[in-house]
C-alpha cells in the first residue's frame, strides 16, 4: 500500500476491497460488510449487531459533509467520506465507551476502600506553593473536573465584629493569600444543590486551629451544609467503611477523631512529611521486627469534640502494617511520595495492598515541589491507594494521566479498583503487549489556541506509564515530524511502536501532540493530549 494518499482511503480499500463489481473503484460499503469486515474483524467489537450498524449509518446520513461529490442516498450504504467521519467520531474513540459510562448504583455499593478516588492536594492554590493566590473558585473547578477529595489547610483567622472566630485557609507560613473557610463550605453547598446525586465529597482537613476556631469550623459546616454533612454514629465506625452509594450527596470529613480530647496521631501533610526522615528505620522495623524507633518530639494536639464527632476518617501515625491492619477501618494513613517509593522499593507493597483492601491511604506530593509540580500516581495506584492527591492547578502530564484514569465511570470521581488489588494473597499483575501506529491528524490547532502565526510542525509522543517490581517504568516513543501541516498531517505508516505492559490493570498510555519549534534553541510546544488506561483501551483503527 502507498501512503501518499490519505490513510483513510487506503484503509477503506484494504478493508473492503478497492474494486466493486465490474471492476468499478469502490465508493461505498454496505452495512453487512461494515459489520463483518470492519467492526467484528478489525475492531474486535464482538458485541456489535446489525441493529447497531443501522443506528451508526442513520447518524452518518444525517451529517452534512463538505465533500458531496460522492453522496450516497441508500440508507444501507455509506461512502468513503462517511466512513472517515465515523473513524473520527466519539463512537470510534479508543477509550471503551462501556468503561466511560456511569456505573449502576449496584456497582457503587462496595466499601470506600475498594475505589480509587480523584483527589487534590492544596486545592485552594492557583499556582505555586509559596507565593500564589488562594481561591474559593479552585474548589468549584476541582469538583466539576470530577475531583472528590479536596484539601483545606485551616488556620486561626481574625474575629468578626461580634467576636466570632473566622477560620481561614492558606498554605501556612508562606506568602500565599488567605480565604475564608466559610466561603469554601458555601461553594460546596451550591455544588451539591446543583448536583444532589454526586458521590461523596471528602474534605481532607489540615487542622492547625485552636479550639475556638475548630468549634467555629464545626458550627459553619453544620449550619451551611445541614443534612448534606455526614455525621457518623459510633455503630457506623465498626466493621466495613460505608459505600459511595450510601454517602451519595454527602460531605465527609477526614481529620482527627480521637477517643479522648487530645491526640498525638497526625493527619497533616507536614507531620507525615516529617516522618520521611525516619522512613528507613520504619521500613527496617517492618521487615526485620527489630524493636526500637528513632523518637522525635511529639506535641499532643487538642481536638474540639464538636469537630471530632463530625469526622469519619481519623488520620493516624504509621508504625507497622500489622498494627495498621488491626485498627478500625475508619483509621487511615497519609504518606508523602517518597514514602510510596520507599515502601515499594523495600518489597512492602504487598502489605500495603492488603491494608488498602479494608482501610484508606492518601498520598501527596513532596514538600520540595514548591512549583506545584507532580509525582507519578502509578505506584500509589498499583498499591491500592485510594486518595492519590495531585496539584490539579498544574496541567502537566501527571494531571493529564489522572484525568484519563477518572474518565472511567462518567468522570464521577470514583473508579473501582481492579480485582488484582482486591484479592486476598499475592496476585501477579496482568501483562500484555501493545503495538501502536500513528496514521494521521485532522485540523490540529496551534499551541495555546492562537489563530495566527506560522504553520505548525506536529509530531506525537506515545508514553506508557507503568510499574514493575515496585518501581515506576516510563517509556516514550516519538513519531516523525510533519513540517508545515497542521491541517491534515500524515505520519510514517511503516513506523510501529511496541510496548510491553507489565501491569495492565494500572498502566496508562498517553498520546501527546507537540509542535516542533523551528528554532533549535527554543522548546517544542504542547498542543493536546489524551491519556487512556490500558484496561480501557480498544483495539483497531481508533481516534
């Protein structure tokens, strides 16, 4: 086959034959051929029927296509142009539409520990961790992007004219601006009013407040949210965690729920990050049962009973996996990204997987990421961590990967973990091999949406984010560059990109379109990207 013609033309001939009866060049294809030669064979869609094909053909005949020279009026046939329209349509998306649909309520009735939960780190920030502005709008943006675990760093603020405490949210001890805790809660109330059937919104409270301000937090949440605020009773704290379906339309709190009025357990990122200094000692203790830990000063923190009784998830200090698994299921841990790598590096990932089958873990970026960059969520997902918190304000490849993960289940923010992470005992990851060809593009925009300037020089990065033996495995392959053509670029068909996937239930493949800068000293510019979990990827000729 020659690829000097449009790839879709050659595909059309290769699949259905170049000539029809009486040696006429093929200009149309029947519904029967479309089903048998294309959908069932090339695309591997075994569930498709003639009824599905008729629905597709009906939609294609309703389209107004630019090229009408080959107009087909017969309802049981489509033209080459209509076939091309189908290839570029959402119906032919590489992301399996069955995995993208909203799950039935019956599939959302497992304990919260059995789901990955779309999570945000320092949700209030609009930029970096040191000097950027804090904004209530960031919470609304995160919610509409499917995020369901939001973080609030709450501190003592001023008092109003009546002497009432007014807690504030900001990144403590930095130059970031302050916003009112109450305003954030009001924004949640508006979102729930417009989206009453949303799955639970979890507030990760980094509580730095004195008792009067903690009492004010409790009062504000109860008065604003009312019955939308989930208040656990003692009986609900026994046994398995509640399910997303049970908590639909509710706001759930993660913080501290000590049995007494004070606790030396932590639930803040700062405290968890401090433990990274002694993580090697903790790991050795876990592996060899050696007694004795490095001690550090620990201040007992007082918790207002009014706030504690509203809290479901009680953040506790990690000691050993054995102790953690024996704890009540509403007790949970928070770990920095370096702790994630350390556990996996020292072959403790299986202990973590077992823990995460009944309990909750949250991971967060290193404090060194002052520019709000992100770590790869792959390792944390692979150990069954539910809340893998990212700096969503930074539109980097990790956030785009996270979007791909939670595109599943209708972007509801909750995705059931694969069976390999829910089975008792050791379960080997599923491996597979993927072969990718990048054929062509259509009407690719210029970087940053500009409308003028030179023609772009597009190329595509294909990146596999994977993990194996407790380590992240990232591999990238690149197409050739098509110069001065963003309208209909055609890449080299003979280029085949092969990937060996080590953990197919967790791995994500990312396709990124870049613009090659004609000036060697300047960096190439990002245009667009799509991230597809391997478990959600469909075979065939896809868009």
